């Protein structure tokens, strides 16, 4: 039986070998067909949610398998030209290890999210099911195409499709004004980013007017233009990834979207930006400068710290997770920045280590952040509450969701033996080698960077204790929470798949390292990589540092089991249930627990300069006291509102021209013509 | 890997589990002497554990499985940490499982579990303790990591056995950065183990308590395990300190036979006696800080560690 299964797997791999790109295109096409198929029965939740979404999930799994086989096979890139698009501008597509890795990420996370979505979407909410299915599957397909694109034209088409479909998904509850507002902000930022990327491609073609990536790789660029292209890419992809200060859309759009969509956007879509940045800075550009690395490192660390601090003071569970995404994206950028620094100083081994950390963290983040966003979806369905102030004690009515969320919580908090720890550990390890950089000044500053990283990691644990503790532990803060129901089986399956991924990568980080190894090998031009065996991973050498997730996990389980048996054997298992003791105070109620605001209070106290705070404190004589604290991002007033006002006044100034009378417009044309004539003559 | 190293591994873990409460008892005794009180017996912590193990558990009605599992998880992580830290010998099969950074992560896992368990019942004190514990934790962790970075700068490794070996090989050289790092480490040790400038293990005054506030709902065998895990944590921190700053006596690679092992045990006991007395002295001489002074205290520990790094970079480069 086992043998025949093995045989079949082998046969499958044989059949697929060399045709991964073709099969992936078939899957992309199948997603589009699935999206359209919803219109056969546009209002049937059973048809769309219970049939099409699981099918989409299976296709995701297919992408993951294909990408995994491709990465494992070690074969070269596969390219094709699609006879679509404009007449003499066909679509080029190409599958190489970089896109392979990100497609693996998409497939693995997408399978869990689609399965969950099948159980999540119910009738009577927002957009009609068929339309939702169409947007959802087009979103998936466009993300896959972004990773497969091999020319700027195709890339931009896929990128824009991705932005538009996700905009429609975010605004699926479009009757609520705040959601429309959040959607607009998202669309605006997405387009500012897209313009930057478009300009970046314009610079990259270097005067050859060839927009295939192959031509761009060969185009010689002066350092000034290379840096311009890099900065434009950083702006464009940074806006999509939520890098501070281009992050403002993220905490608005994520809470507005339905939970599977938030999971998809945070888990996968942010990674397309990481992919784009890597593609441009490591593949399309021939030169790199250490200053780029320093910039990436600085922005990344600041975003990470900023995200963690803001996450700690949030009172909406999805906003909290959105800020945590900013933090994680910051960590990924930090890794990329370190990799550039090392690579430009001819230290390919350390560069490979830093890049490995960044890529593994991308994969990890796709798993645990999707998992957590999906659990907030289950909580939302069960309780109709998004505010942390009205939740609590859900571990008792919702044991499945609570235990799976615990896995996500421990993973994202960067705790061994789960997966989040692996990438944070690799990142810290790569920081250790920064004193070998030949820049005396940087060497002095970088220990502080490492400290900022350590602070961020520890703050993430604080944030996640708050998240989990306030939602799932303690006494329910509202009476209605007692009757909350657990997730249905499809939702559990989706959550379980993602949680399994977290535990698997935590226990066997070698799997992730092996998936990343070809990518670092290709981008850094060498076959260098952190060493790993079946049992250990070691960044450089085992004498320096080593880690074994599997033995650690097994050790904890074994010692815990042994302790349990010993305690029961030597002592006894007698137990009685009583009222909580709480220092003998019998009148305690659920209002006496820490609220989300209370739990964030030390952070507000310590990092007050980051926030703009408005507090309304009741006086002692108030008969109905109300305590209110309002926290705002300083950057919003510091950067965005002035820009918005500037645009507004500019538009007003230009609006003077708009008279609404035909004669005036004819006069304008006439004057322009005159002006042009003068210019020509 | 040879069979003898597994025997020594086992021996080390058993010794750690056995003498950790004794170390806590010794500190309590020294404190009592310094404060002119008659001291409890050295064996008092063991009597306490025995008493607790034979009591019936009184569990709050709404306690979840997480609450009941946490004492075992705490004890398990601390025992595993004791197996990884080279307190007697460096040639340990498990020592390569986690380097010192992963060890810090392991302690963080224990801390997060305890904080979550404290929030589980939903009492005012429990959540208060959890919040304060996580606050101290996130401030102490960067300082501790800077200490470890400093050790890496000196000997090019974050693995504790390699550090001990490296230190033993260069023991004539004392880098000035080590002194900064050592002071920072002691400050972190006090904060992380709920000792006096930050927390007081022997009080239940609600305005100040951190660690004890989280344990209020635990009773009997659960409480015994948590207390035992706490004393193991203190023991582990002391052993990390010995490995980083006072590695003399630890049997290094290749030192086989019974004699080096006996020397190592004697050295460990001697160091514990002195360290316990020193901790008691520090605790008796200092006053407990207000909770919002704690960030300043830990920021100072952090700055000392960074200063050590900079001193090393300036002098070494």
C-alpha cells in the first residue's frame, strides 16, 4: 500500500517534470473559470461557497505541489510566450526559483484560506456570492500571474488586476460608509504605488524600449539611474507591503475586509510586494550599493518597532493584527537590507543567511498571520464583535478555534519550538556578523539595530498575549458570549491546515531552508546557504550556533509527559472546583479584568511620543463616568493630511480654469495653439 | 556520541532538579541572616513542595485546560533548559539543541504560558500580574540579548558550551567589556526572576506584586510545580551566568573520568553558595522600585550591555 502510494507519487512527479509552468497556467485558467462558474447560480451559497471555494483550495494545493516539485528538482527556468495582450506586445511568462518559492507560499497559505472561506461565507452579507467568488478567484489568479510575469506589461496588468479585485473584496460590505472610506484609501495607495512601479520599469529599460525582463537584465544603467529605479521600486512595493510611512491603508483596509480576504491580503498579497522588490533589486538590477541596504535596514527596523508599538495599543482585534503585519513586513525588509549590505561587501555566506531569514519569515508570516486573521473571522461570526473590549473567555465555548489560535499566537510571538522563532533566530544570527562589515560607523550603529530587533520580538510576544488573553481567556465581558458557537468543520479544516504548517516548519525548519536554498543560490550567485541536516540547522557552523526544533519539541513533550506521570504516581489526582480565590474578594466580575486598553497602558506610558493621544477622563463627581482614550498615528497628521490639503488646494486652483462655458474652452484651445506655434517657430 | 555523555547529561538534569529548591532556600537563609532574623531551615522549600503535592487541588470553576497544563509546561521547559545549559560538563548531547538565543526564546515561551494562564481565570490580580510580567519581559530580553552578543564578539559563538570552551582557552585575557556585560546580566537576572528591585518574592502586596499575582489561583500540585519551575529558572539563570562569566571548574570537552566531574560538582556548589549570598546581599541592600521605575532600571541594564559592546568594538578594532 505504502509502496504503491510512493510509486504513484513518483510517477506523478515524472509526469509533471519540466511542465510545471504549463500546469500552473492551467490552474490559473481554472481559477478564472471557477470565478465565472459562480454565475451559473449567482445567489446560491451552497453552490458557490461549498463547491467552488473548496475546488479553488484544491487548485491552491496543486500550485503548492508544482512549486515544491520545481524547487526540489533544481531545473532551470521555464519560459513561455502567451499569444494574448496587445498585437505586437504578447505576454511573457517565466517560472524560476524566486517565483517558485513565492508560488509555494501562495499555494500553501491559499489552500487553508480557501477551505476556511468555504465555511465562512454565508448568505445575506454584502456582495452576492457569485460576485464574491469571481473577485476572490481572480485575486488568486492575478497574484499567481504577478509572480509568473516576465515582462513589465504583463506584470502591471496582473498587478492592477490584483489591486482592483482586492479593492472589490475589501468593500464587499459596501453599504457601510467606513468600509467605503477604507476601500478608497486602499485604492489610492495601491495606485500611487503602481505609478511608482510603472516609472521604475520605465527607468529599468534603460533606453532600449524593450519591456521584457530579459532585456532589462541586460540593460546597462548608470549608478544614478539604478538608484532611482531602486528607490521607485522601494516606494511602489513599500506602499503595497505597508512599510512605514506608506502603511496608512493597512490598518484601515484589513479590518474592513471579510476575514478570509484580510488573511489573503496580509498573508499572500503583502508577499507579492516582497517578491517584486526582490525581483527588481536582486534580479533585474545588475548593481547594488550598500547604501540601499542601510536604507532598507533602517526603514525595516523602524516599521517593525512602529508596528509592534501600535499593535500593543489597539482595541480592535483586526486592527491589532494589521499593525502586527506592518511589524512583520518590517522584519522581512530588515532581512533584505542586511542581505544587500552583506552582498555589496562581498560576504555571500552572511548575505545568504540574512536573505534566508527574510524569505523564511515571509513563508512563516503567510502561515500564522492567515491563521490568526481567520480565527478572528470565526470569532466575528460567533459573537458579532470585533472590539476586544466586548470579548473574553471564548476558550470555553470555542475550544477548537481557541486551541488553533494558540498555535498561531505562539508562532507569531516568535517562541520556540514554533515557526516564528526560526526566522527571528536566523535574523538575529545574521545580525551577529555585522561587525565584520568594513564600515566603522555602521558597526557602531548596528548593535542598536539588533537591540531594536530584540525589542520588537519581545514586544510581539506582549502584543500576542494581549490578543489571545483578551479574546479567549478570562471571563466573558458580555453575557451573549456564553452562547458563542465553535467554527464549522470546513473552517476548522482550513485553520488546522495552517496551524499544522506552523508546527511543521517549527519542528522541521530544514524543510523551509531547503525551499529557500535555491532562491538564495540564484539571487546571490553562489550555492551558499545555511547548513542543515536532518536534526540540526546551523547558520554558519555548528560550533557557533545550532538549533533543533524537532528535538526541542520532542524534549518538551517528553518532559511534560514524564512530569505528569510522576506527579500522578507519587502524589494523587484529586481536585475540586471552587469559586476563584482572588485574594478572598468575592464580588469580582468581568469588568474588573484588564481591558484591551488596560493591557496596552504600559506601552502608552513608555512610548508616548509615538502617539497622538486624546483622553477624556471623568471627574470624581460624574454620575455616569465615561473614560475614553483616542489614539492616532502622528504620521497621519504629519504627512498625509498636509499632502491631502495640498492636493485639494492645487485642484481648487486648477478648478479656476473650469468655467463650464464652451466659449472659454475654445479660447483655451486657441491660446494653446498660439503658444505652441510660438514654441515651434 | 558516547554513552557516557548521556549518563552525564542525565546526571546534570537530576542534579539541577534536586538542588534548585536548595539554592532558593539558601538565598532565603542568607537574607534572613542579613536582616537579623532567625532563618528557616535550608530544607524549608522541600517541605513546602511535599506539603503542596499532597494537598487537594482547588481549581476555579471556569479554569480551562490551558490553566491546568501550564504548570507542566513551565516545569518541562525549565528542565529542558537545565539540560541544555552546561552547568557541569560541556560535552552534552542536548547542548546543541538550542544556542543561548534559543534558550532566551525558551524562557520567553515559559513566560508567555504563565501570563496566559494568569489571564485565564479572569481575576483582577491575574491580568495585572500578566501585564506587568510581560512588560518586564519585553524590557529585559533586549538587554539579555545584548549580553549574549557581547559574548559572541569575544568568542565567535552563541552556543554556551563553545563559549565555555573558548573562555577556558583564553582565561588569561579579561576583556573590559565582560565587566559591563556581567553587571547587565546580574540586573537582568534580578528582574527576570522576580527578585527585589523589581519584584519581591515574599510579599503579596497588591500594588507591587508581579510574579505572585499570577500564581494566586494556583494551588496544591499545580502550585508546587510552578514554584519548583521558578526555582529552576533562578538556578538556570545562575548557571548561564557561570557559563558566561565564571566558567572555571566546568568539565570541558575531552575531560573524561570521575575526577573532573567531581571537581565540576564541587565548583558548581561553591559558586552557587557565593552567588546566593551575593544575591541576598544585593536584595537586602536595595529597595523595591516603583513599577514605572522598572523601565529605567532595565534600560540601564541594556545601556551597560551596549556600552560593553562598544568598548569591545573600540578597543578591539
